[in-house]
C-alpha cells in the first residue's frame, strides 16, 4: 500500500529528475554541443505534448462513454502529419525565416505585423488554454486523491485544492526557470524540450505497461481480450458520421493551431528535415498511445463497474494490488499533465508578453525608451509574470469551476476555440489576397460564435447565459438559440458550434479580404509567407556572420537617420575598445539597438527587423526595405514612363503626319516649280537666242521678219502662261468672286464658239450644235462658263487629229441638272492618260503643237467646281469627249 | 570644218535658233524631236557631237545619255545637255550619267557656240 507521503516523495524525486535533465541539456546546449538534443527523435517526442492528461486518463473514460470515438482525437493529428506534413514544413520554414515566436506572432506578422491581430489571437489562446490548464491540475489532484483514498483517508476538497496549488506553483517554478533562462532570439528551450521528451517516454511506457498488464495479466491473452471486448457494451456503440468528421477536423485544426503545439512544432523546431521523420514517427506514437485504451476500458468496466472511468488507468492496477504499476501509471499521468502545462505556459506567456505587455510598456515609455533601463530584463520579467499569471488563472478556473464534470468537456471546447485561427492561418499561407481586415473580421466573428454556441453554454445555465436564453434564444428570438442557430435544430452541439463558427469565420475572413486592400508591408509579408518555399530550401541554424554589424548599421541608418545611427554605433565600438563604426554585435548591443529602433518603428517591427539580421534569416531586412523602396519607386517611375511614352507616341504620330504632309507639299512644290521653270525658260530661250541673232548683224529681210515673229509669238506665249498661272492661283485660293446671274446656255456657247473661231492661224474645225437643246436657263457666271467652253473648243481645234476635224456639242437637261458634252472625231486620249489630263502641266503632245502651258483643263476643273458643277472625260465616244455637268437653274436659284 | 552636230530637241523655235547659229558657223546640223527614237537616229547619223535636251517627248534625255555611255561605240561621244528646269538636281544627274557639258536655258548664243567648238575640238 502506497501512502500519500511516499507518493509525494516519488513526485518530488521525479520532478528533481526533470530539473536535472533540463539543466544538463541547457548546459550541453550552452557548450555548443547540441548533438542528439537536435535529433528528429527528440522533435517527435516533444510533439507528444499533444497527449495531455486529458488523453492519458480521459481516453479510457471517453471509450467507456462513446466507444471508438476517442480515436478521432488521434486521427486528426495523424492525418495532418501524414497527409499535410508539407503544411507543417511550410510553417516551419516561415517560422525560421520570420523568427516567429508564437502563433499570435505568425498571424500578426503575416498581416503586416498587426498589433490588433496579435492581441486577438493572444486573447483567444489565453481563453482556450486556461481551462485546459485547469483540467491538468484537476487530473493531477484527482490522481493524488485516488492514492489518498487507497491509503484510508477520504479525500476532502480542501486537500485536493492544496495539491493543485502546490502542483501549479511547482510547474510555475520549473517553467520560469527553464522557459525564461534567457531571452534567445530563436526562442529555443533545449532544457524544456529534453524534459518533455523524457516525459513523453514515461507516459508511453506507463500506458503500455498498464495495457500489457490488463491484456496478459488480467484477461489472459489477446484472444480472451477480444472475446471480452466483444461481450462488453462498448462494442454496441454506433458511429455518428457527422460527429466523427467534425471531431477529426477539430483535432487536426487544433494540432496546428494550439499554442503549445505550434510552439514545439514550429518555434522549437531545429531543422525542417525533422518534420519528415515526425510525419511517420508521431503517428506511430499516437497509435501506441491508443492501442490499449479499449482493453483498459473493458477490463475497468468489469473490475470496477460504477467507478469513474476517467481514472481506470490508475484505479485498475490499484484495485488489483499492482502498486508499482499504479505508481508508474501515476507518473505517466503526472508527466502528461506537467509537460502540457509547461509548454502551454511558455507559449501563452510569450504571446502575452510580446503582444500585450511589451507594446503597452513601450508605448508608456515612448519618450524615454532610449534613455535608460534594460529592455531585456523587462521582457524576461514580463514573461515570468505572464507564466505565473497563466498558471494562476488555470488554478483559479479549477477552483471556481469546482473541478466538476464541466471540465471534462473542456478539451473539445478549447480545440474549437483555437481552431478559429485556422482560416486566417491557412489563408495567410496560401492566399496573397488575404488581408489584415479580413483576418480580424474572421477571427472576431468566429470567436464570438464559438463563445456564444460552445464556450458560454459550457458553464451551464447559471453563468452569463440563462436557462431561458439557452432554451428560447435571447429576447425569445428562436433562431438565435445558442444550440440551434438560424433555426437549424437537432445537430450535435459540438458539430453545430464548429460548423457555424467555421462557416461564419471563413466567410468573414474571405469577404473581408476581398473588400479591403492590403497595406504595403502586409503585401510584402504575404508574398514572403505564400512563396516561402521558393525562398528557403533548408534554412541554416543560428549563426554569427561577420556582416551582421554592418547590416545592423545599414538598417539603423534607414530608421534613425545616418548621423544618429553612426553616433550610436561609434559610441558602442569605442566602449568595446574598437575603432571605427562597427562594434561586435553583442547581445547587449543588439538589445540596446532594438530598443532604440522600437522608439521609431514600434516594438514588434524593431524586434522582427533585428532578429532577422542577427538570426541569419534568409531574407535580410535590407532586402525587405530595398524591395519596398524599389517597388514603390518602380511603380511610380513606370507610371510616369507610361504617361510620357503615351504623350511621346501621340506627338510622334502628329509629327509623322505633319512630316508626311510637308514632304508631299514639298514634292508638289518642287514639281510645280520645276514645271513653271520649264514653261518660262522655254519661250525665254527662243526670245534670247533670236534677239542675239538679230543684234549680231545683217541678214535678209525675210529672216529678220521670221525671227521677229518668233520673238513676238514667244512673248505672247509667256504672257498667256502668266495669265493662266495667275488665274489658276486665284481660283485655287478661293479668292475669285463669281458674278452670278441668269443666263442662257445657248448664248454662252455662242460666245465661246465665236471666241475660238477668231483665233489666229488655227486649223478649220466644224462645230455641230443643236440650238433647241441648248435653250436652257441657268443661274451661273456666264463669263467663267464661257472660259471653260472656249478652252474645250480650243483643245479640240488644237488636238483633233482627224482629216476633217469635227466637234459635236450635245446638251441634255434633266432633273439633276444640265450636261454639255464636247465630242470630237479624233483619236481621243489614251486610257492611261485620261486620269491625269486635269492635273496642272499635264500635256500629252509635244511642245510645239500644244502652244499652251498645260494649265487649261486644270483651270476648267477649278471653274466648274466653283460653279457647282463637274467636268470629266467620257471614254469610248469615238474621239476625245468631255462632259460638263451644271446644276439645274431651279436648284441653283433655290440656294 | 564640216563637222556634224545632231540636235535632239522638241521645241521648234529653239531648233531654229540653234540650227541657225551653228550652220552660220559652218556646222552641219541635223535635228530630231523624239526621245524614243533618238538612239537609233544617233547610230544612223554618227554625229561628231550631240546636243541633247532633257525633257523630250516619250523618253527622258537622261535615259538616252545613260544608254549612250553604256554603249562602247558612243561612250566617248561628246554630249551637250540642255535643260529648261535648271535645278541643281538635274545638273548632278547629268554629271553622274556622264554629260560632257551641261547648259541651262536660256543660254547665250556665244556660249553655245564656244561649248560646241570646244567639245568637238577635244
């Protein structure tokens, strides 16, 4: 029979062992010979803090009440480690690269180092962890009471309380000693991790020993055990699919989100390759832990029917007088409870200290932060107080809740509480669009729904929520009932709460992210989190690189300004006895620098920045700043460039257009000048040559007359050319003033024919006309119209190459207007030339026969256009044929 | 003397003027007014010198000049180019294509006479 005193002695001895192991590990790590302390085995064993006293003792009770359902608690983590181990690896990589200290830090850091999110997650963690710690205290004190009862004395509540208090105090002492020995930038606690690895071994051995005892010692072998199991009522249990799925999801989510799990899995991780080993080793551990749960439950039911099944692991060996086995079992439970409490206290106190205490302290001392005081001491003190406070809270909760049945359900409630972090966590890891606002909305909504549907109702109808609210909803609103939100009734309360909290949480997170815009720092962090696998292969351990001091100086200059930063560095270097600006980056100095920076950019940012440089992170702060600077600059610059290039291309297009116009004009002008030059110089040549001949001396009378005549003719030709040029110029510039009046086409044609027949020395031309058809009234400028007709008749006279030249003038008048055709009986104009005869200087035959400058038809075209008509060449009429179209008199008069 | 000049020009009055000036100086002057058949005329007549107008009906004087210079039989034939356009570009073209001399209308009679004498003499 084991007395209470013996039990206490064993406990103290075990605790002393833990202290020694932790101390030895710390010493070893300090000497730099980490060796097996950093092995995958230790990492895997440290993950076993997932198995708390709740699972050590409670799994058997769970099996008695709900059959195989307890397996879900093990299945969730197994699925994560086997199927999603790359998610864990990603977390580890981010944790390494960003020097993450806790899950609150991760969320805060991902969403732009948001203080708000850090506080929310920290509160969530405190609320979720406190009852859990209470549960551990309860299990330890209950196990004490079992031994006391065996010893004869009835366990009174006072003694139970005192036991819990002593345990809590002892744990606080251990945690403070080994959890806050130093303020390491990498937040690793070799002593603690080694101690909990030892505890993991103890609890596994204890549970397996009890299992082996019941199977072979009590039942008489595996076959008999199977028979007993089949016979017991546990075999009758029915599977509830929805509840199973929910519980597996919940335990998987909790495995990643629980502060203590995150701490051992990510923060204490020494090498990401350990994750690969743990991915198969940890599920094996869980399998071993769950293997004998059902046998113990079945034997317990047959040996101790009616007793508390949560303590069968302890009470069955005791009842069968196996004292040493019972002692081992007790130590296993004690280990489960203490390891969980220690790590949870470290994790939560880190969060409380970093996200609540330090920001408040720093802002309170904003003015004098750089003057005096040791931040290092303050941080350590705040950690220690936080640890004490967390354990005190746990103890208080244990006292207040009375250690009753309410605690038994707290495990799942805590799981569901911390699972609210999951959407923000996963979204932050995989979705760059996730924003701070979305995360805050999701977390807050999820937290509220969880509290309303799960946490508050767990206190029963006496605390916060009254019985009336639980039954009929607040103010009698049925669809707000905590266990039947939106009128969905009949669901299991756990399934109901998890479903609604996750749906509302995720929706809030998703919509909030969609409808908000991330800040620059947030985007930078988001990119680094989501793309961590591109940046990091296997992050190196913590190393001092020679470039550190320089990096620190560069960063400090960016934040404090060059002069001040250099002054700080120079002073430090002088104090260390070194010349120049670069002191050794001793912890003291880094610490002071961080404080200095905190005054400028805030604590969280300063810490992250310094930690990244001193921690040998793969992405340096300089890179970050450079990326941020560059991104902003490039964006601005490129938008400027874009505007400029648009302007330039517009201008270029305009210039090109103008240039084309000018080139065309220039070509036209050159061609025109060249033509003018030719037309002027040709008659001039004759005039000059013959004048010189005449001047040169005596010649026959006939020659003299002939030469003078040529000079005279060429002078007239020159005059005509100049007249035509001026006429055309006036017409083209639109400066001509037309003399509009009523006229008869017949009389205009008469004038034209008379004018051409009076020309000197022309060949005879027969002109055929129809006087009746020509009798058409017009509103026009008769002089100008006659000029056109004269031109056309003169052309026929000049160019018609028929034996007996003949010109028909045909007039047709209709609705649209009057057409006047001039058709001769010559060879006509070749098709190729028809399109260009109206252009200036377009002359088809040689100079001599033409006698004109080639401006006639160009002038005609201008005049007819001014008169509102049209002139064109009519092909295939047997000879040269021109058609002049004039508007009808009515139409013109109506204008 | 009795040297022969072929005048290729389409303006009747200029033909008369140059014809008069040169024949008075003792030259035998043949004339031709069409660009297209000018080469054949040169080959047929075999003149000592050609006076070639740039703007001829049907074919440009520059084209005719290029063909003359490309043919070994006429590559050294003195050619006096005449143009009424008088632009720099025309002068450059004439030089490039190998005109012996280039004159812009209107010219002085003495100038023509000197050029013809010089070209035929060389």
